[in-house]
C-alpha cells in the first residue's frame, strides 16, 4: 500500500527501516526529503565507508545493482544502497531486468536497505513495482494542486512551531508559487530571523522574502479587486519603469487565472466560502477575494476584462502590438478594467 512521506518519516525517526524503498513522482520535495533522511541517518558515520553506496541510475546496470544489494555488510548490521534518478537505470525497460528486480523484491536481503529514487512517476501497473510496494515502502510523490499549497504552508509552519497569518500565506503563494522546495527554503530563512514566539505576518514576508511592500503582482491584483484606481496606476507606472524586474507574462497569467474564476463565481448560485472553494478549486482562504470582485465587476465587465487580458497576452508576444511598449499595453488594460 503506497504511503505518504510524512508516514514514512515517522517510522524512520523511530529507526524503523524497510529493506526496500521506491520513491517516485513529479514532486521532488517529498522524495528528496525521505531519501535525504535515509542517507543521513540509516548508518552510523563510522559504518558508511564500507556500507553506504550512492549511485546515479545512468551509471548502473540492474545486474550490478542487484549484486551490490545481495552482498552482506562489513562490520555493520546493515548496508545502504541509494540510487538517485533511478529511472535512468540501464535496462530498466527490459522485461528480463524487470523480472530480476521483481525476484529480488520477493526475497530481499534483510541487512540491505535498497532505495530507488525516480525523478518521474514509476508505472505502478508493472509487476516489479507492485513487488516493491508489497515487500517494502512505496511513496508516490505528486505535485500539489495550487489550492492545496496554503494548507501545506500552514502545516509546514505548524510542524516547525511557527504561527503564520492568512495574509502571509497569500503572499507566499502569490510570490513564490507552488515550488515546495523554494517555499520551504523561504520559510526556513524567515524562521532563522524570527524572534521567539513572533508570528510570520505580511511585514515579515516582505522583509525576508524580498517582496516589494508597495509594488508587486499581489498588490496590483489586490488594487484591481478593490477598484483602487490610484493604487493600481501607481503600481502599473512602477512596472512600466522597471520592465526587466516586472515582466508582463506572470501578470497576464495571474490576472487571467483570477478573472476566469471570477467569471465562474458569477455563474455559481451558492456563493458560500465552502462551496466556492470546491467549485473554483481554491483554498477557502481566497474565496473572499472572488466574492468582492463579483460585487465590483458585473458579469459583462468580467467578460470584457478577460478579453482584454487575452489581447494583452498577444501584445506582449508582439501580435498587434504596434508601437506600444509592455508598460503602455498594461496601462491601457488597467484603464479599461477600472473604468
């Protein structure tokens, strides 16, 4: 039965190790967290010289891998064999090599910890993968949907004994994105600079994540949601004066995603936070913004805004742009949105 990284880490911290680990999927944060823990804790420092082997899949054949796995440890109770980028193992797609992996998985050496780390998803229908899952531990590590990122941030902070405000979570989501490794790194950086019992709030994020307090994509979207004409134009003028640091593409993506969901909100009868979160596929944290936007922009206006965003996207790519700069094109779209 596949397990989560959190479940496996709980066992590892209790020094409960399996003879087989198959870590795979397109979210490296979870696979690396588990594989790094095993690499750093499975063997005592003095036992690693003769009993810890770290390979890359492209440099290793499956017969060589299994030969290492079947040897006994030297002057230690166990050995660790960790294969990074195991999807590149020589022969991994050959039927006879898959049979060899399956046969080993059916009777693994108890003194060997064999860890295969895939950067991609392994085919869970294959018999050798099923054998690894049955006899050992398998962690499918999938990318989190964007609406799950706020909960992940909240959980990561709680695990580290940190309090974090709703606004700070929103800012991390908008400005860092869904890269869990980078999010963890930014939160760790903040943690190092916090005073005891200090909450991570918007000011803290601005200070340590390097987000401009006054002029950033998050504040621009907020100004549009609130129909704050002065604030929106101040930010647009800043973007236009600093085009290298504020490219148009991320703004287009952000606005299109937001106003597309505002359109869906208009068409949704039940506008309660819980229902909107389900319908829009967002975290309940963000539903108030969509509700406010529907009050400030009627249905016809939202349709027009989405059409203007699409035109802005084309202009940013040089289509029908004429002599307009990116900054001028954004000013034009902002004016049409707010008036």
